[in-house]
């Protein structure tokens, strides 16, 4: 029997659901690491009057906090 021309073709079922990572999808982790790292750098600068050791420590601690925050942010928005 001939197929109806008005009938819609079947779509691939394996591609439905979930968030696909494409080239346009960016992670919030990298943005949060940079942002929180700069905030930590600023806090360390004002708290220690610009001591280089404490500036590095402040940036590293801020970046670590940004990494954790960014991971939680991605995790919460990836669920439906």
C-alpha cells in the first residue's frame, strides 16, 4: 500500500530528552571561577594592603569557591 503524503515521518527516539552539549552550550564553572577568583583577589587586596602571598591565596580560595558554586549551578539547571 502506498504511504500517505500527509503522514509525518517518525523521529529518532534516542535524541529526545536531556540537555545536549553543543558548541553553543557553555559551562557556568569557568565563569564562576573567574568571577569568584577576582572577588577573592579584591578581598585579599583590601584586607592585607596588597601582600603578594595573600593576593595569591585569596585568588586561589575564591577560584575554588567559584568552582564549587559553578558545579552546583550546572547540576541544578541540568535537571528537569
